[in-house]
C-alpha cells in the first residue's frame, strides 16, 4: 500500500482507546509510531479484558503497526530518553488529564525548546477551558453528558449507551485529522503546533440533526428504538424468519417497495403519501409492512429488496459479520503473529489509497518489545540499555539483541 506518512515519526504517550486509535490510523498511513509506555505496567489497556493466552485483546485491537518503548517517566533517565525522542519526532500524541505533561516536565515551553516544529495532538475529556476542564472524562460518562445516550434506547426513559466506545473512537479519528491538517499546514506555511479535541466536543458534533433540532427548536429528541428518528419506513422489521434492516429513503423507493411487498394501495393511502405522513403513522405502517414480510424468509427479502436498489440487509453479530463474504472480499481480516509466536487475527485499518488497502505490517507490540532497538538508535550502547534495565529505569521486552541489531543494519 502507498504510505504517504512514511518519514513521519510520532511519539505516542497515549493509552486506553482515543489516543491509540488515533495513532493506529497514522500508522496505517506509514507513520512510525513509537509508543512510550510507563514502566508501571504500560498502557492501562494491557490490563483490560478480554484476554487470550495472557494478551489483552482490548489493547491488541488498536495498537497494530507500532513499537513499544518502556521507561520510568519520572526518573531523570526516563525524562532524558523522552526528551531525545521528542526532539527528533514530528508529532507527539497524548490523552492525559490536563496538567499531566507539565508534571512530567514537559510543559509547552519545554516542548517548544526541544522541538519548535513539533505538532502536539491531545485528547481530553472536557476540553481546555471551562469548569470541567480538569475532570477525568470516560466514554460512557461523556455519552451521558453529551445527549448521546438520550437518543439511544428502546423508548422514552429507556436510554442505553452505544454498544462500543464510540466517543473514544471518533475522538481518535478527529485528533488524527487535526494532526494531518497541522502537518499539511506546515508545508503550506501555516503553522499550528497544538491540535486538541475532547470527548465532549466530539460527542456533541456526532449529534448532527438531533443536536440541531435541540438548538433550533428547543426540543429534546427521544430514543426511537431501532427506527430512524425522522424517516419511515427505516428500521428493523420482522420477516417469516429473523428480522432485517430496511431503509426506504425517498418517495420513489417507497413506491418500488410497496410493489415488491404486494401492497400497491399503500402508495395512495393518505396516511402514507409523504415522508412526513409515513413518519407520523409509523406504527400503522410497520404493522402493514411486517404483515407482508411474514410471507417470505429474511434471506429472500434481502435479495429482492436489495436488487431493487433499496438499502436492506441482515442483522449480524460480530462473529457473523467478520465471517461474511463481503468482509472476506475486502481483506479486512488479516493474520499476524506476535513476537512470542502466538497467532493473532486483526482488522486492518479502514482506508485504501489508489485501490490498495491498508495492511498489518507488524503486530501489537509486547510491553517494551522495542526498547533496546529504539534506545540504540538514539546512540546508546547495549551495555547502556542493560544498565538502565538493571536500575529499573527502562523495561526491555523479549526481542533478542541479535534481532534488534539486525533491524538497525
């Protein structure tokens, strides 16, 4: 695959999900990611389930194509190592609580001194100003405070969190976008050294028309279960076997859909003529549609409706989705092997360039797997690294010295 970020080095101090998702996307595009982890257990996600043979699959899911260096952040030696890495990097990514970098000895003035051209990408919980700026913010807390949970659920009063940490993931995407904008801006003579977003800002921007309704009309949207909040028929519908998703998005599709279901008179029914009519009479419409859908199994309906150009599909669990024919055709699941020899299937990144999909170049690193390699690149000898390891200033992973030296040649 093309690697447009080849030659860009990112020092990644982030942990958990938002920051690591950001740097995984940058790694997919060819950036070198040096993940600098604390000697006290590394990225906190390494301790989070689910586990496979002692490996956190939570961690593995967003740490492809990276190197791991493990140091004592608060020792003089650790700060020196981090200072050297920062001085030679293009980007620094962190998602600490505000003020943590300063406590580590890396206030903005120090970063500017070390590397005037450095782009710093930060993800916080609540942003850089305001009464909550110093509070810790996690995905579910922000889902609740942003309104996202208020529109997710089976109905009024039955609100749910989104089933994945959607705010963390999208905040990582936004941060990656901001970093690329800053790098491109520097090339064009527009220098922006600080890129920041927060879980709250990202979550509110996800509100789209739901948030706009609240802003413009002063009305709070409510959960609509598996139905689209404003378009009908658009949602989950029962068939003779299992339910399917159907999305009828226009009057033209509505007429075609009624013909497929054998309910042509519905087109002229005054309750269903316009999109607004269909939305206002959603329950009656659903009953009419499901009565027609009960005549055939789900697979047959999916084929018929899709062939008519109307969006439609089965409802898979993740095992089914990952095993689907379309996922296989896209090569989304790739297979790699950890340094300890264990096999690991991974999802590749979601981008393709000129028809070439992103790829898994290296598996998620074991803790400190590349410490020796990277420190020797900085000019240290193997004896220097061994001494620092013995003194508890760094942790060197399982890679053999001969393999590391081979990489450096």
